[in-house]
C-alpha cells in the first residue's frame, strides 16, 4: 500500500526556511530579525496553516500556530507565495487583488516588508534555499507552471516561478563542483531582481555577500582532516600513540577553526590551499589541549565518547597530548617549502602567542578551583575565557589565515582582535549554557559536567553574586568538593539555584549583547577588506554565535 506523503504546508516551509538559514546563513536571519524586533507577526496561508514569527535577540523564532494578538497580520494565497520567494516586481506590483492582505500599523507593516525583502533577496541565491522552495513547488506543480516554462506572454500564466527556474538554469544541480576549497559556497554577487525576462531596479543593490556556512564548514573540515591524516606518521608505535592521535580529530567537531583560517586567507586574496596545513596544525594543537584539559578537569566524556584518559589511562593520554602538540609545531614549520621563510616565521610567532595565552587562561581557571575562589565580576571570566579558548578558537585562526596570505603587519592582524574577542566570549558563554540546558546528543559532553568540574562560568559567578547570605555556605560547600565526590544530585542542586536567581537568563542576555558588539566591531574594523568570498564566510561565522538555539 502506498504511504501518504504529508502536505508540505506554507507554515512548514517557513519553519524549515528559518531553520536552514540559522545553520547556513545566520547573517541573513540577523538582518531580518533587526527589522522585526518587537513585532509579533501572524501569518495565514491558503492551505489552512498558520505561523507566528517573532525576533528574539538576533534569532527568528517560528511557532506553527495562530498568533492570538499579532502586531502585523498577513494572509496570502498561492500567487502571493510565489512572489514571497521571488520578489520579482516592485512593491506596488506585488500586492495582487484578492491575493495578499496585510493588517497592522504603517511602521510595523513596512518593517515586516523590509524583513521579507532581506530574506528573499539574500537567501534566494543559496542552492539549499532553491532546493527547499523547489520541493514545496513540486508537490503541486499545477499551481506554478512547468519547471522549464516555454516563452509566452506574462499574462498567460501569472503564477510561474520564473526566478527560481532562472536560478536553477544558471547553476544546475549536476554542475561540477568548483575546484576551490571554499569556492562555490557564497552568492558571489547580490541577486538581480528578475521576472524571467528583464531585471528591475526599484531597490538599491546591496554589496554584502552571503555564504552557505554549513557547506563551507563541511568542506574546510574535510580538507583539514585529510591534511591531518597526511601529517600523522605511518610507523610504530601505532596502537599506543599514532592511532590514538586520530581519536579526538575523528570525533568531528564543528570545523570552526579550520574554516576561520581558510576563510581569512581567502579574504586577503590568498589561495585557500595555502592555509590548509596551518589549519591542520591548529586542529592538532586544539585536540592536544583537549586531551590535557580533560585530564585536568577530570572529564569523563568528550563529544559523546569516553575521554582518552578514561579509556586508555592517564599515562598514554598525557603522552598523546604531548605528541599532538609536537606534531603541530612540525606542521607549522613544514610550510617553509610552500609559503617561504617570512610567512612561516609569522605562523610560528602567532602559534607561540596562542599557546601562551591558552596556558595562562588555563592556569587562571585551575587557580580559582584550587583556591576555592569564585570571581565577583564578569570581567575576570572575560579575561580567562579569552586567554583559555578565545585566542585559539577565534582570534588566532583569523590571524594565522591572514599570515598564510602574506599579511605580517601587526597593525593589520590586530584588526581581528577585538571583534573576535567579543565573539569568542559570547561563543564560550553559550557553550557553558548548553552544558546546563542543551541536549547531550548535540553538545557531546556529560550533562552538567561543568558543575561537576567546578567550572567558574558566568552563571556560577552571577549565582554567587546574587545568592542570599544564608544560601552561600551550602553552595560553597557543594562547589569545593572534589570531582570524584560530587554526584549528579549536587550538580542538580547548583542548577536549581541558578534557575531561582535567573543566572541562565542573565548569561543568555549577556552572550547576545557581546555577540552584537562583536558583529558591530567586525563590520567596523574589517571594513578595509573588500567584499569577497572569504569575508562572506567570516561574516557568517560572526553571526553564527547569535543563531545557535539555547
């Protein structure tokens, strides 16, 4: 018996569009959310489905339900759904009789229009969006006309999805993948407004480019992993050393550092391939640090699997971490034959600085735990977080990628520092929040592991700053216990206290504020870099922090 395929409703299409953009092009969502801020948008589709759209910080939230009291209400039929993707005509021509109805104040309605203009113009050029909307169209092709319409007068078929067909013809699915490592993942120029026959000029052309972040990170991570495999020696002792070095890199992190490194190189006009070995060296440093961090923190799981010292013992784990750091240094030095002496010395200088910052940050955090100290101010956390993870996660990859492109001027390299310092702190705060409230399958660490380890997070600092005097002795008593003596019940007790005092909400708002400041600094400090594919990827990563679900 043939299984009935559920209808692809308009509400579902909108929900999946926003979800896909949050992964692939968060800068687009952030721009639209900025227009929608404070507006509750109720949407009604001709298929009977409904949705509510709101902006939360720099995210767009879709609720597939009817909004009881919207600020703006929009109802449209299938002809309006066609125009929603294409925005092929000037606004005055898009409001079709008996097709589109908008209710709300003038200012709010115009803000909604601007938000959808941003979404359609900037998202329509991404292949993933074309595939998603194409799937929606193909479930009822009679509504839109054939996939490759024959030449005819515009009035003959007013609901043809002409712009989508034009984009599909311009970059067909079976076209060969571009040879560049990052190439082909961005919309290389703002999409012209197109009705299938002529372009229109009712809106100003925007020079901002957008990148498909998910596709780019997958490519950069895969290429970097291939390079790591080439760097690992094929000799004994395999079982006790070189095979174990493959363990953490094989657990597939996000690929953030390789992507930043390769994109920064491309942003300055360098060949992406020139940055791959440096990206691999950074990943070796990173995974070596993780092996040692897990030992220092007495962690039991990393990315959903047992930590190296839990599975193979302390001795082997320490040695593997040491070996990965040594191999990383050798990988940086091996750039001599391809990048030359000056750039290789620049890479070594950046790597040494990165390691020093990370070690100092680790010492700060371990010192707080050893001396049973909880800092009073967030600034102490900012300093520790920037040193421990901010440099090697965000700042140094950008600087190292620029060096691969031939940039060695300290004044130019420092243009990355403040923007990615703020973005790095926000990213780390969000990681700390996800350890408390995120899904274990997505986060990849043991639930509440940071509380069991006694990590001095923003939430813990806020808790001790706001807790009542009679609560603090008990909280400190739980916190000062050794990791082996703490139970899940102890961690739940600390989490409950954080919820009572609003510590998680405080940290969420703080992370969003810092991310917004970082994005503003990105646009200001890196304005001198021309709009290109590499910069488009860097921009999407800057916005990625604001789009992660918490």
